[in-house]
């Protein structure tokens, strides 16, 4: 006789062997808030909420698979994934299809893909691999090569133009370089040079990008267009007050004043209904997520896994900060969703790829011999 | 640069940098919380008031849509202002009660209720939706007196689109209709969302659709203070809208009207082009429809009738119907032969009435043949055998290459519809085309026997009337080709500044003048002593032309006898022409579906059009079929 319960128990253990429960609980909490807010934002139907729940299911499966891959395996993906991403970006540059005046998509006939999404993971993976490879012989020139690896995809994405994604990809890459020990002198030098070059960069921006920045400074210049988004989102947040108007009671949301209310501007919906208390809770949840990510990075045994975990975690922070900043009117409107909250399958899968990688790094740390 | 390769100090530095990153994260989140405190606590009262004021703060002011006039200033599409009674469902307690109450004051028919329901399903809750359009002054006054009873209901002045000529030119002008989900996508792709706030109509077909973003104009807005009942108390600020641009067409509305009348109840199409500019003078697809039916939202009954009618009035045959060109293909074949040196004008063949290829006999329409036939005679009497042999000598690749230059088998890019996907490509047969068209290898192969019927415009050949007209215009203009277009210039409504749409030729085919002259002479002969002679008897101007007949139904072995064949299976009649022959001012292609021989029904229509355009002569009634043409001139 086979001991059925023992077998089941073994299976169950195996199933969760590479799951990091603190991470899972924190993301589940944020996603729960997200689902409830998607429902409120698309009040009259549960359709979006159900389809977002389905997206979450898919994303969790992706996370489970990735968490089971040991970091060495992840390392072996670094070059192919980066090269595929790069080739696809060049393909977008040459043959991409234009939507809303921007070339971001590649048509595969039956569906279309946005290759810049791949780079969000491929970039930190590649750079972490690169620094791992030259760990023992690291020289200044390696930072130069790393910068090149970063800048080429960044330029291709910025050229599409998709400044939001370019910043996220560029950020993810920069974080790896930062954690790898980019000298402070260089960093401050670059910062100073960037500030000096700002007027030139201004001229390189597209008209609509410039308009977004100007609109941020004075939303009333374009009250029917982009300024409208900022004005209405700010009113939603401000009118929410300390305790919010209550779930499903946001007037800004339900009178349809908030644009993109279940995607990029979902934070305005949440903030109107839950107020400052709700905002503080959400920011606290993101802080917990980042704290757990940094703990995993600090405990990671190899340079590769340290850099990767640190960069991915800071990536989550960048998403959250840029989104909440733009919705509350302190950053220009760039198309960045609120992580684990905004409606949308692709972004969710990318995010959980990141979570899966963090889990893999953490649950495989004992197996790696120094 | 420090020590790069001490693993322990590396790890320490990493942890130090993690600490720095943690501080940065906390600082950034702190800034966010600070911003939230500012908005939600310190500024809360301000924003609470704004949110309450927000019930309706910005009212878009829809700009006047540009008007469309023909080449002589005759108005073909304009706007008129009328009062509508509108309900904002979100501000009304019970919709049923409100509408019942309104019905006591103003005449509201069941069909108005039905339309309101339909519009409400499509619209968002906070939009105001018309329950009645075109209120009389008396009705407006009556409602004003009772207005206090109906919060959330208001009288609005709205602009309506009107097509004063009714069905004349409807396939060119198109129409506007209410914005649907698919239109919204289009607006988003054009990044026009902000500009379409408040706009509820959009171009659906024709010029109205092609020039949508020219015609629409720039939306203005008014900041209005609103009371709890949803009524505007006072205007705070007003940015006026900018009217859309006007379109001045190359089309001649009178010519268009006369041409449509000439068709009578025959199905078909005529496209007339000024060969010197590519400007379209008339674009007819018959039967036609009244675009005014669509403006207010077409009733289901009208829609059903238009859509399901067997003669398909909603199909624009001029750009969507692809027909074999029949013998109108022959002048182009002859020109190809001259340009490639495959024939000289005087080179003659002996026509026994058939051409044998392999074990198949290709027959000429004239029993016993035409005798000795040179190029002139081959066009004037439309000799098939001449072109069977010519096609065989030239080969399919040469034919396809030459005809392709004239734009045959390609979209012309005429300025109708959203993009050129509304236009049919037609078929310019070639081995490559066949390879793409068919799946099975045995069907993909090109047989040299297939080339032979291509030579007389049959076989796979299929072109739209606009392609044929454009090719004829190109021939008339000695090979200098323009893109056919309906809009001459776009006119800024305010400043009067104009912008020409297609001032430059598309290409020059570099035809040899003596070759074009030989074809022109033969085409003039068609209307003097050939198949078109009866239709153009007594014309005081010289016309170059060619008749054609396209087989709809192939009769194997039997002689085609019109009376024996059902009307839907009768041949299509075609005619191409340009005039005056020496200095052409107009080039055209006519197609009459199931019209029988080209000389019989298509050429008389062309005669009427040319008589009006060149002489100003007005016809009376529709063109009549020249039935005697059938007996006399069998050969096509």
C-alpha cells in the first residue's frame, strides 16, 4: 500500500518549495486592493475584474515556473534573451507598426508584441551576468561596456517614442551598474553633465513629450487634453480627504471624470475612495515589498543574484513611484502602470517574472556553494 | 577608482549601496506622502469644492463642419442649425416619467422614443441625448414655459448636416453619422480624442470620411458654473471653436446630375476626369441613395431597404466594382505593341474569323472574319483575331508590365473613404498574380492559352471604372498621369487660404508621340466609321473612343443571343472616350451592368455627358438604348 497522505504531503511540499511566502503575501495584498479598485473603476460590469483575475492566475503560474529555475539557469538566459530583445527592438525600428503615432509594436500576423517589455527583464539580467563574468577582474572599461549595453536598447525604445518604458528599462540597467559599484565621482559627474545638457535634451524631445512637461507645470493650458487628466486626477485625490469617500462612492470616478481609470490612473480612483489612510497603507505595502526584495538581495550568495535582486526590487519601486507621482501631479504623464494594481495582462506577467526571479534567488541560496 | 576585486569588500560595498537605495526609496515615498497630505488634508476643502463644482465644468463647443462645394461653387454639403430637446439621463430621476411628461408639452412619437433608447445604449450616462430633433419655434417656446418641471432636460441648438442635392453625387460626397466604437478607435489612432469631445457625428464614407480631420475643425470650450439642477448659471470663460476647412471639388454637380439621369434605372458607373489635372468631373455609381437619411440616424426600415435591395445602391461601383474591360482594352494593347516594337501601324494580318492555338479555336465575333486587318481597322471594327495573335506574340509578362504603368490592377488612391482599403484593386493578370491567387500547384501555373483571351480584355482581367477612366485620361494626356482626385483645394474658412490637393503629376510614361497619335486616330475612327459611329452621329466635336462588351456568362460554343439570356446574365456594356480628340478636356469610362453591347447602351450615355460638358446641351430624360446598334455592329 502506498501511503496516500504522505505522498500528497510530499507533493504539496514540492509545490511550494520555491515560494517565498512573505513576497507572495505582500503582492497578494496589493493585488486584492487592485481587483477591488478595478471593480469600482468599471462599476457597471464585473467583466474587467474577472479578466484581471484571470491575468493574475496566468502571472502566478509564470512566477511559479520561474521560481523553480536555479539562478545558474537564469544566467544562461541572459545573453539569448538580451539578443532576442535587441533584435526585436531593431525590427520594431525598421518594420514596427504605428499606433498613436508611436512605433512600439511588432506584428506577428495573428498577434502583435511589444518587444520593449522583454527588455525590462532582459536588461538587468544581461548586466548582472556581465558583472558576474568579470567579477574578479573588474576595471573601469567594464563600466563603459555596461553603459553601452544599457544605452543601445534605451535609445531604441526612447526613439519609438516611449519615454516611460525607456526610463524603466534604463533604470533597471542603471541600478545594476550602481550596485556593481559605479564610483560616486562618476555618478555625480554624470548628474552634473545631465543637468548641463538639459536644455539640449529639451530640444530632442517630441512635441507631445514637451507638451506633457509643460502641462505638468501648468495644467490649465490644455484643459480638454492632457491637462485634463492631471486636473481631474488631482481633484479626485484631493477631494478624497483623510478618510476617503468610501468604496464605490468616488464621484470623480463614477461621473467619468477620470481618464484611463482602470489602467494608468487607477491610483486616482483608489485614492478618492480611501483617502490619505488608504494611500499610506498602499505606500506601506510597497515599502514592505521593497524591503523584502532588499533582504533577498543582501542575503544572495553570488554577485549575479545580488545585483539582479537589487535591480528588480528597485524596478518595482520605480514603477510605483513614477505612477503615483504622475497621477498626483508631481511627475509628467508617462505611460507607466501602477504595479500589481493597474489592469493589464502583459505588465502583470512581467512583474511576476521579477517576483519569480526574486523567489528563485532566495530559495536556491543554500544550494550554491561559494 | 578603488579596489575592484576584493570579494568581501565588494559585498560590503553592495550592502552599503543597498542602504543608500533604501534611504532613496524612503525619501521618495516620503515626498509622495507629503504630496498626499498637501492634497488631501491641507488643500482638501479646495478640492472638495472643485469635485462638487465638477458636475459639469467644461462644455465643449463643437466647431462648424466645413462645407463642400463643387467646382462652380454649388453647395453639396452644408450645415443648418436646429433646436433639439435633450435629456441627460444621469440628472433625471425616472426616465419614463420624464418622457411621458415631455410628451404632454411636445409631440414625441414612438419612433423618437425608440431612437432615444438606442442612442442611450451607445452613449455614456452623463451625456445629453436628443429625444426630439428639429423643434419648431413654437415648441421651443412651449417647453421654455414649462422648463421648471424638467430638471436635466434642455433645449440645445445643434448643427445638422444637410446634402441639398439629395442623392446627386452621394457616392462621392458620402455622409456623416453618429460616432460608433470603431470610429472612436480611429479618433484615438489619430490622437484627436480631446478635439472630439462634444462631437457626435463623423464622416462614414466618401469625401466626408476621407477629409474628416480637415472638415471637423478645432473644438472650443466654455467654462460654465452649474447649479444643482444641472442648469448653467454663468459663463466663466469661452474659447471659441475654429470652423473646419471647406472643400472645393473638381466635380461638376450639374454634369454629375445629368449623368445620373442619363443612367435612368440602369445599374452601372461612369467616371469622368479632366486629363490635364486628374480632377474628377463626375463620379457616378447607379443606383444611388439619399445621404440625408443617415444624418439623424437612419431608421432600421430605410437601412434594410438600402442594404438588401438587389441592385445594391450602397455599393460604390466606381471604385468597388471590378469588371472585365472587354474591347476597351484593345487601344492599350495596340499602344503596347507600338511602344515595344511588336507591330507597326500598317502591318496587317489576314483574319479568317478565328485563331487556332494548340487544339483550341479562339473565335472572332464576326463570322468569316474581317479580311485584311491593320491596326487602325483592328480598333475601329474591334477585330478580335488581331489581338489574339498580338497577345500571343507579346506574352503575358509584357502585357502585365505595360498595363501596370497605367495603374490598371492597382488602387488609384482616389480621395474617398478613410484609407484606400475601401477601393478595389481589380485584377491585372500575370503569372505572379495567379501564384498568389490560387493555392493548388496545378492552378498556380500560367498557361500560354490564357494569355490569348487577355488580349481582348476578357479572361482574368478585371478593373474598376475609375481605373479605366484614369487609364483613358492618361492616354488622352499623352502618358502624363495624375492621381484621380475629387478635391481641387482645401479652403480655410476664416482666412480663405487655399491648399491644392494634387497639383503634381504622378508620373510620365514617356510614350512616343507618334504612337499615341496612331491610337488617337483609330479611336476617332471608332466614332466616325466604326462601332461608335451611330452614337456620335452628328457630333460637332471630334471624339476618340472605344466600345467594349464584358462577358458575364460564357456560352460554350453557342452564338450569344441577347433575348435568350436572362437580364442578370447579359453582358456588361463599356465605353471609354476622350474629347475633343486633339486637345482633350474630358476623359471618361462608362459601364452599364447587363447593358449588352457597349455601342448599344454605354456609348449613348457618353454622348449625353460630352454634349453637356463640351456644348452645354441639356438632355431630356435618360439615355435610350440604341437597339439597332446590335444588328448593325456585331463586332466587338
